[in-house]
């Protein structure tokens, strides 16, 4: 076995093992350095996997050498590669640049523990993506969720505590629903391996338990993914979390749950449940449309910058779901792309928010008046990412909007309606991003904000780098497009 | 008979609903957590029930015994893991409740909500 | 230097200039303004270097990047774009001279920001002019909108911020809400968005869909200010006058009608659209805009708002000319872009000069001002005569071609519109000229004299150009004849 075959396992094992080591480190600086190094290593592994996937490799892996379906199997394809890239990428960006922000928000004596929890979250999220085993997904999901509860509650804002409690309750209910679902499937098929499940369900005579399982799994994961109207936990949790945690989680956490949802629906159920494509689409498409419209409307009237962006995230999850609910190659390509591009845009936006938070005590729009005068570079990054979120050409966000509208227009009359909604909600995004821009650029600064400097250098550099990535992938989208269209073909390939 | 034969599954469903109800209806955070624990335990019961094979015994291979029917060990292993997850969730939830009590002085949901309203 | 490098140079020169302006401002105001002028000169030189090649029938092109398979950021210079780029870059030099006089004379704040965004806006304009496909055009169209926002809201008081919001709101809403879907639709139907001689939609689309797509394009290009998406233009008049003059009489609005013309000629194809009855509404919409904007202009007291409504009317002249769908009228549309640019920039320069010298903004205040500011009002008169279409001014040439095209198509709606609007133009411009030269001021006026020299110089040059265009329009016509090659007469 050569080294590259171990990559999927290493993707999880490296951060998992680093967590206890980081706890033992006494110095905060060392703990940060170790966490950052681990995260970068995970990112490097993800890049290596992506390159392999682009070459056509699949990385099958059997844990402990036990062959599937008896042992636990891992595997990655182009869809997982997208997720691995954004999970490890978001973590690395947040840790590399985030030290000043974290130092100001996390109590010094808790920092090693905090970084350890971060590593667990990273391991959990990566684990969900690489594993091919239904129960293993549950375990990793709970590892990542428990770690994220800790991370979110780690900040100085007391309102994080009730928010995280709500998240914990709703997250646990979601995970338990998922557990019930796979229990039912296991009862009928006797297997937990996803690929094996797909084959064995065909032989199941009575479909009703499978149908119930599909319902439980869909609802459970929708809860975890904050699909409208199950998004209630998200806005507050993202708003009151430490800023760097928001960067990390907003970029990838909900998308990983969506990834599992799509895997189940397309790999396991689509082919086996009569009319599942139709049920899937008719159930999720209205929710997606509502998410896009209602959450954007909330964002229009929100005054707290972080919560505004959090509501926008709910809307963006709607876009991803909308593409998938078209059940077409073009739609799934758009979804896969939007997973990637939204992670870029939202990650950058929250990084810029973290920069602002270093200097402004409140993130309400009226308190950010004139921020662009004192922090021009930060606001420039914010604007670029905002344009990307809106979907202006030349930025990454445009690419996915383009594919999404194209996919919608393939669907005839319904598609034209959907395209209109996408366009309308993009206009809403223009308005809510514009409100921030107007406050920052065109309002006179508050008297207290006169002596404000730019954000600390490392944070600023990372933020600008992330902003540049938005432009780079807006002009040269070959890699994400290749991954996403390959992923879409894979998902649709199971539909014959 | 058909209905009673699924006795365990009925208990599972009832427990699930009791737990769910407590999570939604109770304002007290500890009671919510208890509801959550019941909710999770219901699922443990479902897994334990499904591994039972009629006439099966504990899956231990003994010398000289052949063609023995075993209960399916896999769900038990799974549920051990799930129990660990459940316990840690409850523990973490309780830890959060403790901190909420420290900072807000209350564990009633509506009081906490009111405490954060802008004055 | 190869032509590809020249294209890139034309795009980058204003951007580099913007940086130079920002750095120069740290040294002194003079360095900053020198940087502006030098950038304008360089840009103009680059653009004019490309002209001979295009006149000779060359179509230089450059592909920067392929964003998504089939969608490229690419540039390709055809005659219409060449004309537009040459016009905008040449007038930028004169406008920069004028800006210096105006901004210093008015002691405006944030002058550095002003010059920087002006340069960025010019880069966007060149990008629009040279774009080879709809996607690239859209990219620079949005850049132009965004980069002109700080110019419109320059004053920073509540009134200008509110107007600037209308400006941005209308332009962004129409472009994202209508133009972008139209572009995506085009790509889906035709498989490409490249500007191609003869159009790309023939045979791919028929029936009412053609009219609908045309509507998405025409109203999506809010910058063309076809009613009812004209609201932003009067709102934009809060900007300093050099902005109104170059951007809202030349670059931005002409980018709008240029886009509409280009879409009609190179996307739909003149012959295809002529054969398709569902596209005929455009002519009536444009004719309606011409007449009603002129009527509104009649009622305006504020000089700049009057000019703004006049611009709306004149822009729809171009759209209407393009919508006649006959070769002579297409030439007329292109010529009118140039003729109106010279005339209207002169009028705005004059309005700004009056404001700098006397702080007067209303029409009724202008009694007898011609005696105090003879150069300014002389230029104003020439500009106004060009708007009406009196020889020997540039406005006459374009009206001639548009009328000829209308007769060629036996389109009497267009003929009647042109005649009626000429009467209306005369009705709102002649009283101003009369007031300025022949009326006596009611109260004794302070002796303010002429505006600063750079301003007077600039407006004299453009007034001369307005007259000059009547006599020397050969190269423009030669360039534009190439557009309509292959179109049935």
C-alpha cells in the first residue's frame, strides 16, 4: 500500500489525534501553533485528495483492513473533495489569521481546550465526508456537533449560552432522527455500508419502513443543515459565537449535513423508492424557495451585521437545496458549485466582520458608521465578498448563480418562475449588502470611532487573501466546475 | 396479537413522544434536557429490540456448540456508541445549564429571554 | 506593439492612472491633476492608434480568461465600439481640463476620490466599448455603475446621498433583474453571447419570445434611459457638473444606447428583427420617450435637470434610430451618439461654468447673462442649436441620416416623432438663448465675469467640435458603414 491510499483515513486521524496532544500543551501559543499546523496539514491532505480525484482516483479504504461491507469503509469522490477542501480550508484560514481575534475573545487559561475542541470539530466534519458507513456518519456528526457546541459557547457574550442550548437541543433531535432512520434501514437490509445499502434495498419487499426511514433521515439532516423552516437555531448561534468560530462553521458545517442528505437521497433512496425523485423535489423545492425568499427578507431588516449574514446563510442554503431539488445534472452542478463558492464568500464576509469586531465594540450597523474611513482594506474585502454573495460577474458567486439560473431555465415554465425568484433574491442581497456598505462608506463616523486603526496585520492579510480567492475563482473556475460537474454526474449516475 | 407482538416498538414510540413533548413544552432547561435524554433512550430501545433473534442467545462462540442461533451483536455495539454520545450530550447540556444559571441567575427559558431584551 | 497589447493597455491605462492619481495626491494637487491629464492623453493616444487598423477592416481581439466553458472575458474591436471608445477617450482630455477649473473654482472636497473614480469609470467605459460578448459587456457595465456611484454622491449631503441611492437602485435593479436574465437566456438559446455580424438569434427564437427578450434587454440596460427606467438620470444631476458632462451626457448614457444598438445589430441581427413583428414595439416606446421627455423638459426650471430630460429624449433618438432597422438609420444612430455627445457636453460645460462663476442654477436667473459670459453662452447657443438640429452643427447630420432611414423604411411614426421633437427642442432651448442675450436683468447683478480659464477653454473646444462635426464627419461615416455591411437595404 503506498502512502496516498491512506489519505482519507489521515484526513480524520490527524486532527483527531492532535486534539488530546493540544490539551497537554501548557502554552497558548504552542496550542495555537499545533492546531494551525494540524489544520494546514489537513488542508494539504484535502488538496492532495482533490488532485487525485481530478485524476480519476477514488481512494477506497477499509478501516483496519476489514473489507466492506463488514468493516467500515472510507471513500472519497469529487463531491467529497469539494467538502474536504472547504472544511479544512475554512479551518486553516480561520486559525492562521484568527489569533488576535481569538486571544481577545477566549479566556487565556481555556485556550488549549478550545483549540482541542476545534480539532475535534475539524475531525468530525472531515469524518462525515470521508466515511461510507451510515452509522459512522452519525458518530462523526455528533463528534463535530458536540465540539461545535463547545466552540460556540466559548465566547465572552453571555447570549451565546442560550443560543447554544437551543442548538444543542435541536441538533440532538436532528441526530436522533437520523439514528432512527438508519435503524429502520438496517432492520430491513442488515447493512450500514451506503453502497451495500443501495444494492440491498432493492431486494426489500415491503417499502414502507424504508419510506419512513427516508422521512426521518431527511428531516433529521435538514435540522442539522438549517433548512428552512428548521433553521431557528442558526442565526443566534452564529451571531454570538466567537467570530473565528463563525468563520469556520458558517463556511462548512451546514453544508456537510446537506452533503449527507444528498448522498442518502441520491445514492440510497432515489433508485429504490418508487417516485422518490418526485417526493424529494416536491418536498424540498418549496422549502428551498421559502428559505431563499423569507431569509433574505429577514436579512433586509436585520440591524446586527453578524445576524444579517447568518440569515443570508439560511437563504444560501436554500440556493444549494434548490439546485439539488431540480434533480438534474445541471442543478446538482450548480449546488456543488454553490457549496464551494458560498463557503468562499461567507467565510470572507465573516473574516471581515472579525476584523471589524477587533476595533468596534458593537456590530450594529449604526455603530459601524464610517468604518471604511478607518479600515479601508477590511471594508474592501467585505465589498468583494459581498459582490460575490450577490453574484456579480467576476466573482465566484456569479459562477454558481449562472449555473443555477441555467439549470432552472432548463425546467420550462416552472424554471422561469424559479429563475425569477433567484433574480429577486439576488436583488434582496444587493440591498442588504448595500446597507452595510452605505453605513461603512457614506455615513459620518461616530465620534468614538475616530482613532480606529486597521485590524491586526495577520488577520487582515488572511481576510484579503480570502477576498482575492473570491475573485480568482470568479475568473478561473475550472477546478470547482470540474469537481462539481463530476459530482453531479456521479449523483445522477445512480438514477438510471 | 399482531399489535401486541410489537410491544417493544410501541414503548419506543411512546417514550419518543414523551421525550419530544418535554423538550418542546417545558420551560425549565433541566427538564428539557431530561426530555432529550428520554427521547434518545427511546431510540436505544428500538435498536436493542431489533437485534433480538427468536431463540437466539448471546453471541459468544463456545467450544463444541455448533449451529447455535445468536442474537445480532451489531446493533448492541452500535447502541453502546450511541449511549456514549447521548451521555456526553447530556453532560455538555448540563454544563451549559450551569453556566446559564451562573450568568443569568435562572434556568427558566422565558426569564433568560427577557433578560436579554434591550431595555 | 501588437494590437492585443494595445487593447490591454487601453483597459489598464486608466487604472494605473487611478493609482498614480492617488499617489500623486500625496505630493501635491498639481501632481495629481497632471497625472489625470497624462493618463487621459495616454489613453487617447492608445485608442487612436487602433483606429487605422479597424478602419482598414481589421477586428483585433484579445481573450483574457475563460470563466466557465463557453463564457469568456474577451475583447474584440468592431467599428461601433471603436467609435465609442475614441469618443469617450478624446472627450476625457477636454473634460479633465474642465474638471480642474470647475473643482478648483468650486473648492470641492474629496477631489482625489473624484479623479480616481473618474479614471476607473473610464476604464469601465473602454471595457464596454471593446467587449466581444455579452458577458464581458455586463461585467464592465456593472463596474461602470459602481464606480460612478461615489461621483454622483460626491457632495455627501443628504440630498445627494438620496439621489445617488435612486441612481444605484435603478441601474442595479434593472441590470441584475432584467439584463442578466436576458443574457443568460441568450446564452442558453444561442449557445453563445458573442457579438456576431448578422446576429446570433436568427432561427433560434421566434414569436412573442423575441419581443420579450428585446424588452428584457432594452429595459435591462437602464443606462439607455428608455421610459420608465429613466428616473436615475435626473437624480444623477446632483453630481458635480464634470460628472454630468462626461458621464451623464457621454460615457454612461452612451454606454446604454451603445449596448442597445450593439444588441440589436449583433445579437438579434437587423434583418431578423425587421422580419419579426413582436419586436416592433421598441420603436413606439422610444418615440414615446422622445416626446414625453421633451415635454417634461419644457417644464423644468433647473438648468441641469432640463438638460437631463433633454438627454433622455436624445438617447431615445438613438434607440429609435436603431429600431427603424434600416442601414441608413443604423448609421444615423451611431452618428447621433457622436453628435449628441459633442453638443450635450458643451451644454453641460456651460451650465457648470455658469454655476462656478455666478452660482446660478435656474433658467429664470439667466436674464442677460450672455453679456457677462459671452464665451460660455456662445458655446451654449451652439450646443442648443445642435440639439435642435440646425445646420451647421453636428446635430443636423445625424437627424438627416435618421430621417433618411425612416423614409427608407416608410416609417412615418419615426418621421413625425423627429419633426415634433425638433419643435419641442426649439421650444425649450430658444427661450433660454433669448433670455441670456436679449433680456435685461431685473436687478443689478454682481460682475462675476467668465468662469476660470480651463473651463472656458474646454467648452470652447467642444463647441468648435460641434460645428466641426458638421463639416468633417467622413471618418465616422466610413467606420459606421462597415457595421451595416451585409444588411439588406
